[in-house]
C-alpha cells in the first residue's frame, strides 16, 4: 500500500495532505463543541479526499516528464490554485466573509506571509486560527522541500550564488536529482525533512506549554515560528502567556530560518564548525548584534533627554526586545517582543519602520522557510565589494580563500546583483500596481515590501498608521495575492519559467 501511495502524482499527494490537515481544526472544534466549524472542516476533508482519489484515477498511467518548467509550474500551482481548495472550508466556517477574502487569507498563510484580513483576533474562532496556522505550517514544509528538490537542481532560490553554472544549464546535483522525476524527488526529500520539521515543531510546542502558554496558542506559535508565518490567535507572542521565557524559546528556533546547516549536514567535517563559520550565520549574528545596540542607544538617549526613570531591568528589557524583534523580522517571522513597546514607552521614541523593512528585505537563509533577498546574496555582494576595495589599495594583489570563495566574489556576486536588480524591478511594478488601486505612496511601499518579503506584519508596524488588509479594494487584494506568490517564488524563478531554454530542455 505504501508503494502505491508513493507512486501517486505530486498534485494528488499535496491535495490529500491538505485534506488530512483539515481534520485537525475539525477535531479541535469538536472538542470545543463548535459543531458548525467541526462539521464544515470534516465534510470538506472527506470531499477533498474523494477529489484526490478521482484525480489519482484520472492521472494513473500517464507519463511524467521531467522538464524544468514542469517543476516551476508545480510550485506556481501550489501557491495560486491550491488556496482555492483551502479557502472553501475557511469561508464556510467564518460565514460572514467573501470568498475573495478567504482566498487571500489562504494565499497569505500558504506563502507564510501572515498578512491577515481579520485584524481583530476575536473575529475568528480558535479552530479557524488553528487552520490558518496549519496552512502556514504546510506552506513552510512545501518551501523547505521544494527549495532542495526543485530550486537547488535548477540553481534558483539563492543556490545560484554557489552554483558554478547558470540556472538554465543546471547546477551540481546529486544522483537522485539526475535520474528521478519531480514527484519521486519531492517524496525523497519530504521523507527526510518531514520528521525534522515535525519534531522541531513539537519540541517548541511543549516548551511553550511549559513556559505557561495554553496548548492551542502554543501550537499555533510553534507552527508559525518554524514556518516563519507569524500567525497568532492572539495577535502575537506579546499577547500570549509565555512571557520572556517563551520569547527565548522562539528566538532559539528562529535560528533554523537563518541557515539550512541548522537542520542539514550539507557536507563533511564538523557540523558545529561548519555552522559557526557559515556566511549566513555570521552575517545574521552581526545584524542581530549591531542593530539592537543601535536601537538601544537611541532609546537610551531618548530616555536620558526626557529624564525618564531608567532602571537596570527596563534597560535589559529594552535590549532584549530589540534583539528578539530584529531576529524575528530578519527571518521574516514578524513576531514582536513584549518589551518592544516597553522600550518605546521608556524613551518616548518610536522605532522607524524603515529599519524593520530593511531587515525583512535582507531576509533569512537559503533553503529555509524565510523570505527576503536571502543572507547569502547579501554576503556575496559584501565579499565582492570588499575585494574591489582591496584591489584599489593593492592593484596587484591575489585573493585566496579557495576556489569557492573566488567564485562567490565573482560569479556569485554577479548572480546576486542580477537578483537584486530583478527585485528592484518587482518592487517598482508592485508599487505601481498598488498605486493604481488607490493606495498612497507610503502605503504602497509598505504593502509591497510586506508582500514581496512574506512579512505581512510590516503593515501594522512599518507605516505611520497601521494598514488594514481588510480595507483594501478588490483589485488591491488581488495585487496583494499576486505579490505574495511572487515574493515566495522570487522573480528569478519566474524569469527561468519564461526562458525558452528551460521550456526546450529535455523536451526534444
């Protein structure tokens, strides 16, 4: 039976997995005696399973091509068409919202953006919040698996920085990636990553419960942390009951969105040594140290000027609030520390939203659930700039550090620069689209960065006045959905999808 399930097309497997996931909010609603929500999710779980079965029968015996375009089309399908299925039980469970709102909510959850159209947490029942967190958790799993199984062989998603050949020619790949089709490759890596992903989520869930959080909120926050969606039934960890202990646990597990070496061996040698010397870890450490110190100094000077009552505890709380929030937005999680507002009240100064937007634009690690430009690309540009400055001082110098380092400074920096140019173009186009929907300049900038970096919480914190996604026009919501999918897949993958070489490769 297991072999039969393993041979199912990827589309059928994904739909079946989502159908089984609907049983989780159904069971919770049944325990909470919410019969309407329980019946809705159970019914659509059964109907989705029947649909998956019929689809499996219809697709049985069909030949499967392994063209690169098919891989990217599959990812595009998951983040655009699959939310239509996920939105049906959501819309019927809420009852007083439109299908468009439900679709945008599911796209936001599946892309781990966390931009909710229901800014009041009490608007939705706890079981529906659990469904949002579950969809976000599944989206993080899809991103994890697809990054290694689909984007890595094509040298996309940040892997192009290390790859010796461009995306349309392929990168250095393993034997399983050479001979297996997409479904087999995805299943292979899913079997490897799913236990790790689930185990980390369960560990954080138990840790948050021990810290004093209720089981449902702890589960949602654990799922949101690993998927970097930032979805919360209570509006964030600051409104939870786990306190600073819970924030410390969440901060520890955010490391898995900084570097893939936190959960993958990725080569020989000492794993701890490779992790410590990983460029993404080093760059993230510098950012998490320098930016909070700058914010702390700013709040300290503000508190001194207004003669505020400064204590050691308030100072440490302000520093921790900056560290946690900076790490959260760097990994595009979007959680805000309880001490974040405390530090602002301490000094009377608000934190510029531009800092949070900049952190989200940098983003987390390659092959993680984090969005943004990725730390490895920023590191490649830094290394290239550093080398160019060295050549100005010592024109005849020869740089060392091995062939890989030389490649990152040259070809890797070139590919990173191409990505940043494409990202700049994406920002301009999406901003223009938002302006056509009636948003002003500031709102267009914040909404664009929030969607392209999959950090939906920026709309609440980065603008001078909080932006409510639910108040966007119909066209604005459609632009938001498209931008969130674009931010998750990255424009470089879309360009590769449209490349004639990608369409013709292996198709002759």
